[in-house]
C-alpha cells in the first residue's frame, strides 16, 4: 500500500475528510444541495450515482506526471468494487491521501471497469517503465468527482480542493496532461493556459498515453523513472 503521510497541511483543508464512510449516499455535505438539484433535473445518463464513492483524484499528489480528465464514468458493475471491503478502504484512503498509488493498476482492482479503462490507456507507459513505477508517479484529477454515465459539468464547492492540487502541481513544475474537457479546466484554473509544462493529447477521443497520441512522451517516461 502506498502511504503519503507528508500532506498534512493540505489535508486540513480537504473536504473529502467529511465524506461518509458507510451507507449508500457518498455525497460531501458542501455539495449536497447542488448534487440533489442536478439529479432532480437530469436524465439517467447524466445523473450522479451517489451510491458510489466519488473519485475526484487518484494517486500520488506529489507525482511528476499529472493528468486532467472529465469524470469517473459509470459501469453497472461498479457497485461490486465500491462495496468490497478491501477496495472500498483503498478508495477512501486515497481521498484522505493515506494511499498514494494509482489503485487501478493494483491487483485488488483487476476486475473493475476502471482498471480495464485505465490500463488500456496507460499500457505504453507501463511497457516503457513498469506498472509499479507508473502507479507511484502518476496522478489524475477529474473535473467532476461524482460518477455519471455521461459527462456534464456543474460547479461544486468541493472542486476548489481538486483545483488546489493542480495548482500545487504547477508550483512543483510537474508535467500536466489534459485528457479531456480543456475549456472546463481553463475556466477552473486560468493559469493553466500559459503553463509551459502543459500537454494536450493529439486525440480527445482515444486519450491513450502512447507515443503517437501524447506529445513529449519520452519526457514523460523520464519523469516517471526519476
């Protein structure tokens, strides 16, 4: 298990510390009103699945490689992963920064839809380094924390914390890769537009971390094995 105990200063401001640890309503108190309003007005594809643990970010907050994505998505088998005691504990610890590996590369998540999706996209990085290296040096932030089948952005109070994590990545000169939702991320963090270590994937649809789709691929590899 990857532990990350040196992030106490930010943890004090982390709204995810107030996330319910049990039950079937994993909505942060500061988001509750807006999430409920969104779900009351949305169709099934865009509704948030609040019975699933939100995934605003995964991995090592100090990672040299940071990816910005849209939302965690939804699969009908997600409930099995989110209710399993081992994987549930890992996911909750990740939100508190007490687990810092990119858990979808962990064997504990082998049968999850998230693992299938991420492993396809990270395959070339893993082949050029190793699963362990990528797992310990890769961090992803989603613009929407809550699961939905299709992406629709709404402003939520908890997003400020995720944006702060990205700003800290800028401060440490990490390479930041926008996978999807470029305009959303520019609205959330205007300083990204002029950030010298910002990378855009060549295809917004495939989002594969491959030499043909990821500019500065070799630089990313070097940072991963630093």
